[in-house]
């Protein structure tokens, strides 16, 4: 069960924060300071109101849509303000590459995220972030990620068997697949069910984090840090409560999962996982002393945070899989074409393996379109500037929050005609090969690009190819005239709301025994 821990809307949150702040401080100054010594203008954008800025102009449930609509009026680079937080939104993939990739030295910082200092992806740019990044890179670089393929194959086969046994519980099974992969990869922990105590614990922490991570909401505490000192019983302190619960759950999660590995090591039992490998390196090579900047205690804490971050990142794969299933029931012709490709290459006597990937270009096109069709992180993860900058005659102040609007990039009609539709063919050449382009903007930019991309894409490919090989996805029988209107959740990460789906084996004579034999053949 998901418990809502935030405000009804960002605008309500800011209004409440403003009321409390005024009562405490007695005086709040309007934003009037001139940050621009160059005389150049800030990027264009909607006119901010005194103090609250543009908070009331942003759709609380879909801020990415508001930013995209602003783009149609003001251009690809837009300035706005929420309370005293400067925000520049990038609606263009080209502009994002120019600033976040080519000028990454200045655009790799993060805004301040209260209560989330352990999350590698949200750390400020600096030595500690580099340490986390190195740990994650050692665990998930392409060469290492390839060694995890047997785990991913095994877990994809478990997904098939679970769907066969209880297709009505498909949400639980799809959730478990990426979670069990990352628990195995990170901790060497074999999770067999969604109600596994450790998986449940980590998932609860992830859900709270998804509610807390929002530049607009972070602006509340950035503007009124004194709010973090108020007791939780003060009215309208739900955001602070969410941060407090987030801290508690993430601390418990890190310690519980980490202790599992430590106990195995103490017992002399090898664990095939990234945390075990990192701890072994720390003990054998004294990593903290080799780099000369971190002691073993700091490195151990970084290993905990990096591993927890990897589990949080698995939500990208989970949401993408739900987007894929939704697309299959909404676009049955795409599903049929994909299954024909699988049948022609693989046949009916085995299941897809990763070595089949190059021979299945349409499946690859489906994965790219799944990532583009509805980006899991519609606004990516916000960057921040470490110094003033100038771009195309516009001034970008130091400390500005930079939001790469992946949603707007995915809706670029000049690049993606019929952008709101699911059209895998857009990624194919006339002769059926793959074009030289991918929606990499869904994985971030510059030095903050997602290091887990190879692992995530491999899980996506195995999950999607395997499910298409065995099952058909259809709308359930609806009342005459009834139509299903898909809707997506809001927050830092977005996924479809639960939707009706009928999952049936493609072959009428497929038995559990036969499917088990197919699953065991390549595990």
C-alpha cells in the first residue's frame, strides 16, 4: 500500500511554507537582488510573482507538461523561479547536450536534497560523489555488467513462470523482476517473492524518495531551512514528515541489506554481488588509503549508499516494463509484428537469450520507443551550475537549478512525428535495420549520466523479449462502449496507474511443465 506523504499540490505546499515562514521570521523580502554583473538578460520565461515566483504557473501533477508548454512560447531555454530558487528548464536535446555534456565541468552539481545525502545520484559534485561514482562504475561498467547476464536470464525466466501461474498478479511479478535482479547483483541476495522482507523494506524507502525528490518541493526547505527544526505536529508539515520518514527508512534499508553481506563474509561464505566485491577490495587493497582522500569508514558508508542507489535506480526498469505492457495492449499490431520477428529467429522450442539481440531489430526498436514514449523520469534529475555561464547571449547564474525536460525532448515533433503515439518503426531504416540514434536523454547527461544503463537495458531486453515470446497482452473484455484511458503517476518518477490487462500464453497447449523445461534449458 502506498501512503501519500506530500502536499496536495506544490502550490499548496509553497503557500503553507510561506505562511509559516512569515509567522516565524516576521518579514520576508521579495526577490530583487541582481545576480547579473554582465548586463546580459536571463533566458526568457513567464513573469514571476513577488516572493512565490512561478509556483502557481506549474501544473503540480505534470510540471513537465507546463515546462513544455512554456517552451512553445519562450523557446528551448526557459527561466523561472519558485520562491528563491532559480530554475532554468532545457526543453531541447541539442541544448542539453551543449550545456550538460560539453560544459559538464560547470553543470554537474546537484541542488540541495534534504534527507537524501546517501543517494549517489543526488550528491553534490565533488570528491565524495567521485568515490560513489567509482564504486558504481566498478560494479556496473559494461564489462562487469556482462557477467550479470546469467542472473538476469534466471530472473526473467522466474518472471515467465510467475506470470503463467497467476497472470492476474502481473503487477507484483513485474515489480519483482528488476528488484530481484538488483538484489542479486548488489547484495548477492536471492529474492523469490515481492513480499520478501528485505525487498519490501527497500521498496518502501524508494517510494518515499520518489515523493521527496522534486526541485519545486525542495525549494520550500531551501527557502525556509528553519522549517526542518519545527516539530512534526505543526500543521502543513507533511513535506518535512516525508523527509523524516525517508531518512528513517533508508537508514534501516542500508543497514539491513549491508549486514546480510557482512554476516556472510564473517562466516567465510563468498557472495556473488557488488557489495561483497567492494568490501573485499577495501579489505585487500585498502581503497580508502590508496586514493589518499577517504578513510575506510567513509568508503564503507559510500559502498552502502552506492548499493542502495542501485536498488532505487531499478525503478526505471520497472516503470519501463509497465509502459511496455501498456503499449502492447494499446497497439496490438506492434505486438504481432514483434512476435513474428521472434518466431522467425527463435522458433517455438527455446526462449530468447541475449545473443539473439542483434538478430531482433524490431524488439530493439520497441525498447527504444518504450523509453521515449513516456520517459520514466520526465524531468530527469536536476543539475546545478557551479559558476556563472553565458549561452546564446543569455546569462545563467551560479547555483541555478537546471532541469533537462526529457518529456519535452521526447515530444519533439520534428524528430518524432506523431510523438504521442507508440511507433517503434521510427527507430528503423527502410530496410529494417536500426538507425544510429537512441533516446539516451532518458538516462541523463554529462558526468551524471546513469552508470547502470547497460544493466538496465539488458534487463529490459530480456524481460520484453521473453514475455513477447511466451505471452499475449490484450485488453480485458470491457462493457460495450467503455474505453480505457491510460494515466500516469506524478512525482520524480512516473509510471502508468494500474491498468486492466489480460495475459494469456500464445500457445494453447503450453503447460507449466513445458514452460519450466524451456526456462531451465538456458539457465
